[in-house]
DNA sequence: TGAGCGTCAATTAGC
DNA sequence: TTGACGCTCA
C-alpha cells in the first residue's frame, strides 16, 4: 500500500491536514484556486479507508465533470491500489444514472433507459409541440426546454408550474408541454439530463426503502466544486447525507461562475447554518502562481460585495509583472498575442504550457487565423466534438435502438438515414399511428400495413426499417459493444452510402464511424463491470449498455492531441486548469464584462459573476499573465469602440511593473501610465504614428440606488484611435487626405459623414480621417 | 430529397 | 458578420 496515514503531516500543510483528517461532523473546505483541493480530497478518502477502516464502497465522491472524477480516481488508485475502484467517484449525473438503472423501476423507469441529450430533447419537444399544434415560431422550443430544465433543477412538477400561471404564451403553455414531454420520454424509455437528478429525488421520496439503502451504504459523501451545486443537487446531498455527519464539501465562492445554469452559491455560503456543528477549513496557501498574479487576482475579486473573507498567498514572492497589450483592433490583438506566443515558444516554453482565453467563442476565430498564419500549433478546447458529430450520433442511435427500440428520438433520427425513401409524409403518418396506438415508432413500422395513408411501397420500407432494428437487437443481444457497432455500421447501410458518395466529406465521416467502431471494440476489451460488494448478485450492465452510457455522459475525455499545442478556450472552459503563461484577451467593456451582464437584464450580481470569471482566468496562470484589449472591434458586423474593461482598472499599477509615469517604450510597445495627481491609470501606446495616444481609464459612479460601496460603472478609454477611426463627434472638425478639412455631421459604424467646404457631405471611412 | 435562399438572432456549457 | 433554421423549388 502506497499510503501511510502517519506521513500525512509531512505531505500536507496544517489546513490541508485538518481538512483531510477531520471526522465526526460536517465539513466545509473553502479551497482557493490552486490550494491543493484535489490533493486534500484524495488524501481524505485514503485516510478514511486506511486509518478509519471505512470500506471504499461506502464512500461516494461527486464531481461536476468527468475530468475531475477521472483525476480523482487516478490519484486515489495510486494511494490505495485497485480497491480504489470500489469507491463511487463520479459526476452527479453518472451517479444518478447508476442508481436509477438499479432502482428506477420503483418509479417506472426501465433499467435500459436511454439518456436524451440536448438535440434529442429539442427534437422531442418539437414533436410534442407539433402534436399539440403549438407554433414553434410563437413559442421557442428551446425556451420551453429551458423552463423545464429550470423546473427540474428546482424540483418542480408540471402541476407546480400550472399553479403559477404566466401571462405570456410561453408561460401559459409550458406546464402542459412539460407534462406531455415527460409523457413522451416515458413512452420512449428515455430520460433527459435533468431527469437523472430530479427523478432520483422523486425515487428517494417515493421509495424510502431505496433511499435508506443508499443512506446506510454511503457513510461518507464528498462533493467537489460545491459552489456549483443547484437546488436538486443540494436536495440529493441532504437526502443522502442526512445530518451531514459524513458530509464533506469543497468549494470556492470566488469561483462560482455557473449561476446562469442554476448553480446557487447560497448552498455554500449557508452550509455552516444548514449543517449544525459544521467545521470550516480555509485553504489559502497557493501552490500555483506567483504573488504578483495572486495580488492582481485579489485586487479584482475584492471589488465584489459579498464574498467569504479569504486571500490567497504563496511562499513564492514576487514574479514577473503583468503585461498589457493594447491593440488597434481585434486582428491586431490576435497578431500581437501570436507574436508573443511565438517568442515564448522560441524561448523554450512548452506550447502545452501556454493558453489563450477569451470570453466568447466567437472571439476565437481571429486568434485561430493569426495562429494558423503564424504556424503556431494550437487546439481549441471544447467539451465534446467527436461525439457531437452528426454521423457519430446516427450510429449511436442505431445502437441505442438495438438496446431500446422504444426510443422515438433515435428511431426518428435514423429512420431515413441513409436515405431509404421514407420521406416526411410517411414519417408523419407513422408517428401519428404510433401515437394513436400508444406504441413506439419501430413497432408502428412493423405494423405499417395498418397505417392509414401508406401505400404499399412506403409500407414495405417502413417494415424493413423495423426488421433492421430487429436484426440489430439480435446482434446486440450478447452485449458486445464492438460487434453491435460493426453490425450497425454495415446493416444500416451507412457504410455503403458513404462509400458510394465518395466525397472528401463522406470519407471523413466514414472514418469517424470506423473510429467509433474501434472505440467500441476497445471498450469490450478494457471495460470491467463495476464491483459492488453491497449487492453481489445484482445483474451488472453489459459492455454495450455501459458503452452507450459513456457515450451519453462522457465528453471527449481522451481526445488525442498530437504533440504539444497552445490551448485556446473560453474563460469558463479554463476553470480547473493551469498554464505557465496565460493570455487573457478582449479586456473590454461589453466583451468582458459581457454586455449581457451590463444591459437591462444584467445587474450587480451579473457583473460580480463576470468578475469571478476574471478571477478564475487570472488564477490559471502560473508565472506570466498577459492581458490584452483592442481599441476597436467588429461585433456583429459593426465596428465598435469599446472602453477598457473595468477589471483592468482594478489591477494596481505596480503589478504592471509601472512606478509613477513611465516613458513610452518602443520595446514593449505599450505602457500603462498613471497620472499621480488623479490616481487614475492611463494607457499609453509606445507607437510612433504621430498621434497622441494617452488612454485614460476613467471612473464614474453609479447614480442609482446608493450602493454600499461605490460601484464602478464605466472604465472609459478616452482616446483618439489613430488608424481605424476616432471617437469623432458631431460638430467636430476632421481632416481627409483628398477632401481637406470638414465638419462631422454624422457617424454610422466606421463611416463618418463629413461636410467638406466646396465638396458637400461625404460618407468616408473613419480610418482615413484625422482629428484636427 | 436536397441545394439554395431569406430571415433572424446573437454569452458562457456541463452531464 | 456568421450561423442556424425553415421554406421553396427543381
């Protein structure tokens, strides 16, 4: 055994040690960024097993992502060996799926249920709306789903929603749509992601013996990223952990960035009140970043009104100053970032240790272009890409049908893939018949002779689709994922269709399908059924069933990235990661913080969440942090001049390595200059284009309800922008190379209307104008 | 059935 | 500006 509890004091700092060894009551670990949280959790589990004799299968650890769960498992295995596998370490959703497969029958969920993903949900909702005669143009099916998801997150049934009637179409129709949607999921033997949690609560409520079984079993429950839990998740934890005696939650309120998808930091903030006698441990020592980076992060996050008091520190003092890049426009910004990345790689920095962050995915395009042009190896980090491909989903649908022929979303997805002459009209009639008879789509196809309106040819085609599914079910009966996938690829006709098409794209898609078949075969070889000492006789899932569950619940965890690459990702995606050098781009108002957080729908809490996102971004950097902004940017096809992000102004100037007013430097190109008299930072370009470019970050304060501390409303870059235009105002003189000096009469995007004496009004691109 | 075209909207995203 | 989507026409 690699783990020796007596060594713990030498492996952990005092707070970590306390968190890892505390027992006998609820525990809240406030784990700052980079404070060794995963380390604490794994040592805690190992300590429970070795020092306290807790059997691993009595331990439940839940995370939000597969990646986090995987890391935890891996580390625990190193400490405990193979017995580590007996502990339940998985995501909330995988935990839900696992329990529902075993015990969901008590509330009518078949053990072979399929899990509908977002696109399945959308397709199902559209069908429900169609059958109810609801116009998808009047009521957006996505919004309905969002309402339903929200309801599930809050544990509300259709009846609950109906009790609070709304005024608009959406609100009035949602309860009934919700009810019918659940009905069709049930008919299809399907659950959606939300159900994996909300129906688990339902199960525990309706079948107390089942709840009791799991309560007895799990003596210890650990929760990672607790600040991200929503209402249902919290409810589940309460149910499972009872008074919280064996409950340990780990989180950081400063990294709560998922409020918009239902997460409720209150779960964390009120933990000490909710669980009497809770112990609170703060982990504030950081093992990742330089003090400079931590100071910058703290300076920003400290502007949030309500947060738990804590501050990261490191033994490693100092560190390189932050750098600021002020670019002309978004392309220049991308270029400058690319230049700096290239320089870093030349200096021997590993590409895998460099990351570029942005607020929205749309920003990646320009950066990718610059990187491609500059031949910098990069990879855009996204959740799933392989499994979200249409062709991969098609093949998966055949597999799911083989296991569960009731699944309507799957049947309708592939009934005409490849094209086999079952058109919309035919499908519509089959659907109607299936609904009327109360059977699945595949069953209806089998009985196609009875379907009104179908001619002999359509009947035959429908029948052979049903036969195809039957054949696949037979192939799948022995539970081999590889055999089933291979059969599906061939028997469905997908392979032949792609071969016949022969285009580059078809070849590409076929390659993907073969890769999926390969993955299924490999799965058969490597997968081992879960060990469960609690229920030794229980019939475990087949490899195929387990494979399908992975497909639904797992991302592209082991996506192979050939060679070291610079990672491009959104700030949200950066959470939990770390890099030597981090570039945080788009540090502009309306980009970051995003306009949605600033507009009518936004408010103090929205801006606070953006600020936490900034904090997350900063704290990913180990040694170097580069912030960049563009003075102008094309957004939705319009040229915009954004103000510098308020977050920039919140970083003390010293952290940029600037003392007092600095001389512009040709070397770095950019300097932050401070006006000591006003104590306000200015940004000065070191370029030599003959324009004065002192950019002042200006503060003004909110006039609305007196804030407890002045809220910084705007950080304005007041500046002439030399190349792409200037903040021309109506009534201002401007010089044009051919028309001379005139008076500005109007501004429209990057076009400025100027009246030139003797020439008249000309609409000219601002780039060609000079302020006079 | 599928390509082509007009319309509309426009964070973030995990399972 | 891009993209997703639905509708139309060949």
